């Protein structure tokens, strides 16, 4: 039995990311309220969560990293 789509949380903002190879767009959601922005490289602080998706168009594995919001990153 597969996981139903309704069981996924959509509380966090949807973000669009493109395949590195063919530029097909994908909707991704942050894994938690802690990790809120995706980047192509790991955070230099080491507090990131590695993730990936395989493109359905070209079968390319795309790796990206979820970053935490740091106190000094906040806009005043």
C-alpha cells in the first residue's frame, strides 16, 4: 500500500526547483519548519539536510541541500 498524497504536510511554502540537466520544474516542500530554503551547495556551517530527486524527463539525479534560517540571516 502506497502513501497517500494527503498524508504529506503542506504547511511549509512550496518551492520550485529545476532539473540541472533538462530544466524540468519540480515542486518541493521543506522537510520541516527548521530547514526552509534549498540551495545547490551545502551550508558552510554544516547544519543542512541533503536531499535529491530523479527527473522523470531525463532520469538525472539532482542533489540539493535544505538550509536552516540563521539568526543573522533575518531581515530587520
